[in-house]
């Protein structure tokens, strides 16, 4: 089973630097690697941005108060990311306050979810927790009123066809709205009326969520947030819904929530509600990873009660690899394994066609997929693929058995996360909506 001490040095730095309250061992590791680096700090910082923890890392290193000429350029990138995030989040908070004021004046009660709620209550510093939008939870019968209010504030719905909107309201749990503040700067607001699709088997007590919600001030306006136990369960569920592919920040959210509320957390209530919601295994894996990687204080009796036979070491190792994996190469890892170990020539051909598709090239090089100029980029595509992924191909040839075991772990993880898959019937209802929402993203 993978634990913090056995991680590669670069990953240890990511974990150590992403805590609001690093341990003495974390401080020692960070200081040692800054003064006498044995790792590539440019790569560490790039991974920090990919995992949405760059502001957290800068916060830790700033408090440490050490630097060196060798790593200064990389640390400067962290500092710039921290300040850019602070500016963006200040604008997001301002928009959230406008929305909350408008809803309160019209009598709509709101629970603020995810990023904004965490920034205000758990992190208590809007500069360290990246987010791209705000998420608010309302009662479904108030959706039309909320939609009208957002329209008056300049927000346009991401789903505009009336028939698609009705299907979405019936079979989904959120709709996004976007406001353009500048030519290249948008703010999104997602309106939720459930925490999950009604078609999934989870039994989330919405009435209980509202009863247990607690008031929090967002600047000069009050709103509700989920109680600590419900917040923790929602974070675990949300992370698994996105296949643990949202980066290490998602695990930081779980760990910091446990740390912040500490003795206030009613662990028996967490266990009871996880059982009632039918999400025991998903909560177990996230809590176990938080304990093993970030040192979160989770009672062992609660973990034992949540665990099931399927939550074995192989699954935990695969989950650990997923939350810490190199975000850029993650998808291509599996595809290159298919090139080498695929079951048929046709299967391998599908991988090659995808890598050299018009869409892939258009997206990579910002060229129209219908332009004749796209053919000029095929040689460049081949060169870039060789440059970017040749190490993975070589590793596959040299250590194919080990990589296949990792691939099997990924397959095991995918099977475990199957309850979050979109069924064929749902796909027909949602039409061209992404697998987990209009945006398909995870940066909340």
C-alpha cells in the first residue's frame, strides 16, 4: 500500500507544500529541497499548477521564509499564481455577494457549496483555494425565480433550449450560468437543486441537508453552508463523481475540512449518513487517502466500519496514483499501453486515429479543423508526440509488466467508480451535455 513516506520526492513536496498547517517533517523537507534541491523544481511547480495547489504551495513556502538562486525562478511562478488567484477570487467573491443579495431580497434561501464555502470557512483565505465559479444550492421549486434574477445580473444560461432545460431539470441536478465581465474573463454560477442525479442509487436526504445547514457571512451578506459532516460527505462524493481525476486539490479539501473542524466533527453522524446515503465505500477511500497522504486525523473505528471487501490495497494504490498522477500525461499513459498491448490491430488503429484526428490537432495548435492549413501541423504533431511521450513508450517497452499492473489498477478503479458512469438512457436525455455537467470540468 502506498503511503506518504514511500512516494517519489517530487510528490512528497506536493503533499507537504499543500497543507495549511505543515508538520515539522513537512517544513524540513521543503527547506532542504529549496536550499539543496535534489528535484527539478520547475517540474514540481508545473505539477502544483496542474493539481490546483500552486497558491497553497506558495503560502507554505512564503511562511517558511527560505529561498535559493537555484529555485527562485520556479518559486516566482508560484508567487505569480498566488496573486493571480487572489485577484480572480476577489472578483468571484464580489459576484457571489451580488447573487446572494439578490436572492435574499427575493426570499430565496441559499446554501453555498464547494469552493466558495471552503474558501470562507475551511481555508479562511480566498487567495489559497483556486476556483473558477460559484455553486449555490436552492430548492427546485425556486429555480425559475433564481434564473430570472441571474438574468437581471447579466448571467446567461449554458442550456438555452427550453426542451433541453426541462429534461435537465427532470433528470439532472444543476444548470450553469455564465457572465462575461471582460473579453477574456467570465464568471460562472451553477444552480443546484440536488447533490446527485436522481437516476443514481444514492439516497441523499435533501430535507436533512436544509435542516442541518449553518449560517455563514460572505462579506456583508449571510448565507447557509452545509454542516461539517454533510460538507465532508459531499466532498468525498464529488471527488469520486469526477473519478478522482480533479487533481490533488480535491484531497486537500477533504483533509483540510477534517483538520479545520477537528473535535467539532461528529464522526458517528458521518458514518450513519454515509450508510444512509449508500456511499460508504467512496467515503472510506477518500478518508483513508487523506489519512495516509496528508495525515488527516480519522478515527480508525470509523474507517473500519466504512470499509468493504472491495476497498483493498490494490484499489487504494490505484486511487492514490490517480489523485497524484501527472495530469498532462495521464490520458496518454493508457493509450500508449493500448498501442503496445492492445487486443487487436483495429484497437490500436483507433488510438492512432484519435492522436492524429483533426479535432486533436485543431485543439493543440489553435487552428480551425476545417482549414486546409491543418495538414501543415501533422509533422509537428508527430514530433511533439515523440518529444512528449517517448519516455512513456520506452518505459512501456522496458517495464511493460509493471505498467500493465498499473493499468490493471486503473481498470479496477474504473470498475469501482462505475456507479458514476452515464448510462445510455441518460445520455439520450442529456444530448450533448458533458458527462458530469454542462462544463464537464472539476475546478470548483
